[in-house]
């Protein structure tokens, strides 16, 4: 049976963007015909992150854990590889427990000396990572895929920050000209290399966004 889950950052004794995570799970429940879970759960904020997992035949389950090593490496090193277009997520617009393809893709990235694997369109343009969304930066314009990927919580926050947004899947060349990851545990981090080639720094817009996001923590 397919379930849903949300992975959330804990900072200063509170869950970051908690309401947004619950809202996304509720939207997926409605779309998939699941009964809405009871969100009145006790949240353990003594660790760095937590996961809420929900199957429609059982109560919401909550586990706390430390930030994974792969996420820390992504924040620090920002090394990405692109996947063959044959790699595809099941129900990509929902965060489901059918996560095997993402696990295998991330293992493939780590084995290749990278920190994130990027799903691409048949034309090779970038959709999303295994646990991140991706924005290319062109001046003061941000480019990100409009569909075929998970509507990330931090991605949604970036879209609401007032910068010019171009909704299309960016090319690898545009990623190399400056790009960044967003993710609930990754937060906002630069893409430093893609397929082993260096990327330009994402610039002032990225720095502004990262500064603003820090204020949420």
C-alpha cells in the first residue's frame, strides 16, 4: 500500500514550515482519495529533523532523526549528476512512500562521487533531484520546472519571494551558469558541479534568498 510522508527540518526547538508540510500532505490525501490524517500529534523537536508517515489504514507516525550525511554533503559540496531520462518517479507530484527510485538514484549519485541525482526530461532538461528542487539563476530571473516534479515546501517559499520566475525545466548549461538546490533539509544550497563540471556561483539573488530563509530558522 502506498502512503505519504513529510520530512521536516527542526531548528531552535520548532519544526520549520510545519503548516506548509501538513497542507501538502492534506492536498495529496484529497488527490489520492485518502482520508485526512489526524495532525494532532506530539512532535519531538529534540533532534535535527523529523518524518511524518501516513498510510490511510493507520495513524500518523512520527520519527525524529539527525540530518543525514548525504544531505550535509549536498549542502557543503553541491555535486550533482544528471540521470538518464529513463529514471522516473512514481506519482512525482506527491511525496509517497514509493521512494525506491529516489533511493537508488541517490545511491548511484554517491557511487559516482556526487551528492544529488537530477531527474531530467526526455530532452535532458532538469526536473528535480531525489530530495530537492532546482532553480537556475539568470540575472534576477529564477528558472524552475513547472510540472513533473514534487511541489517542494522551500521551492514554494522561493516562488513567493517576489523575484521573476520562469517556469520551465532548465537546461544543464543553464544550471552550469548558476543554480541552487532547495529542500526542507537541504534548505537553500548552491549547485557547485554538475556531471563533474564546475558551475558558476548563483549570485546575488541566491544570497538574498538564503539570508531571508535563515530568518525562518
